[in-house]
C-alpha cells in the first residue's frame, strides 16, 4: 500500500531482492513524483496501481481482490500511518497475516489509546480531548501548563505544538480543528488531544510483536527542535541508556502494546524519560519511518526490512543485538524561501559518514522545519560508540550547505512559506537551531 516517498521504496527493493513480486498501490503518484528520485523509485515495483482509494476499505478491497484473482497476494504492507486501518480490513477479508483492523483503527485514535493505557495503569501524561478551541482552553486549565496540543489522529508532527497559555492553546487547537485532510486520501477529524508536558529526554522503542509477545530491537534517542514545534531532527541507535533505564522503557512499552491490544505488528512507540520514570507519548502500529530503518540496518547486523516482509508473509522474525552505533541527522532549510540547492559532497566524504540522502528538489518552497515533512534530507554516520557516532554526525552535518533564495518569490508563487528579511546560505547546523 502507501509508503513514504523515496525512503519507503527501500523495502520494495529488498522484497524484490528476496525473490518476491511487489505491487505498489497508491491513491496518487504525485507525492512520490514530487520527491527527488521519485520517478526512479516508482520504476522499482513489479506492477503499479494508482488512483486507488487506499483509505476506503471497500474500494481498496475491490482493487486488491481483483489483483488477487489474477496474481495471488500472499502479504500486505503499509508503512503510512493513515493507511493502516484500511489495509488491515483488506487483510482480514482475504485471510492474510496482519494486525486486526480493530486494533489498527484504535491506534489512529490517540485518545482511545490513552484511555486503554489509563485503564491498564500504564504510565503516561495527563490528557484530555477537545473538539473546539474553547474546549481545549478549558482542558488545558484542568491539566496545567505547559501542555502539548496535537491532532488526535495526526502523524508526522503535523500541527503539534507546546502551549504555555490559553492564547497559544486556542491557536494550536484552531489549527487542529482546520486540519481535515492529511493528503493521499487521509481525512482528519479536527479533534485535538491535550497532554501534560513532561520534561525529559525522548526516545522511541522499536519492537516486533508476534502472537502477543513483544520483543525489542532497541531504542532510538531523539534530537528535537525546540518548542513550540518539536520536530524530530535526528537520533542514534541504540540509544545510550543505562541498563536499568532501558529495561524500564522496554517493560513500559511492552505493557502499553499489550494494553492497546497489539498481537502482530512492528511498532514504533515514543517515550519520555520523565522525572517519575518512562511515560508513553504515543504508539504507532508500523515500523519507524523515514530513513531511520536504513540507519538501524547499518548497525543491526541484519536488514530490518526483511523482518517486516517476513511478518507480512506470516513468519515470526526475531531481533538480534546491534553491532556498533548509528546516528541520523536531518537537513533542513535555514530560512523560508525557494530551495536553490543543497551541497552535501563534503559531508559524504567526512569520516564516519555511511550515507547521505536528499529528497528535496531545487525550486520547491521550503521553510525551517515545523513538521517532519519540512525536512530536506538526512545523513547517517556509524561508529563503535554513541559518542563517536554523534560527533561524526555533528561534524558531517556542519559541512552541509543549504542555499535558499528570495522567500518573497516563493510566497508569490505558492502562498505557502511566508516571507523573510533576506535570503541566504547557512550551515545545516543553523537550520536545525532555527527550526522552531
């Protein structure tokens, strides 16, 4: 089914290398063609079906059912959050291995998941649901400031922010209320979820669950942009955690997955290491996104995409320990405007650099990152220790040059990125610091 542009096609290549045929199914090819390398990526699958209602279970089943009669389907994959429920329903109808549709629908409703975790006593922030900005302001007063405001059915850090007063809550909740489409056929409810802001480092715990038993691959730490837009700008795998902290995280996450009803899925669960211990931020019923799986593969000693494919075909993958440490850093725009180019050649040859991936095209409007979709590319480094991998990533990142031209031209052309006092060239490090 749907995947992430460019990065998501790595699993297609791996499936083909394992000898499988792959049919890629999409609502529209436009998001994939817009990404750098998109045309080449779309040549990868065995066959391509477009114009498919990938969020409508009935319409999707009609298409996949017809395909199944001509070319028997043995497994379904979806790496895009908004397309998991419909994919699960089709899998159930065809008798294919997948997490249940009921669970996948639940995971798309963050408030419903919060209620399940609360009933099971899983540690998490205080929370409230709000359907209007007025309800959100009242909910924030009950929780206490600061609060996190996010869409109850969102993903990719879209419309997520930290509010310190009623005016900020109303503004963020208003943006959520207006978010009725996430693209690629994924509708938004406009409902906001408010959560107590818990100070502390954020990590994600990557697990695979088979027959209700969850096994960890490890944790990824997070480099986040400062509030009010905590965009993910990088991280290292495995995260450098004391054994007791790592074990506590894995225990809390396993309890959360069990409470959410997960029986068969790869999951990506975000956790804050708060003053009172690990607390669940949210559960995603899919593999961690973007290029992070590529980073994990460099140090895992095996290919995590193979595990995802194995699970989709009815197998029971078993994680193995990491060998070394990998780090990933996002490349972002230093200012709003039109992207003139990205020079990453020096970073590619920097010590410790394993790979540099750019998916933004010159000429597209850009801005400092306000959500995960604003990131322009990534670089990956590897080393024996977390400190060495992180230092290599910082050094390579500082060598990347992002050139942004006059923002006024971009605003005139698209109305999407606003304006700036001046265009310019800046180190990618500056872009990260200015990404709030």
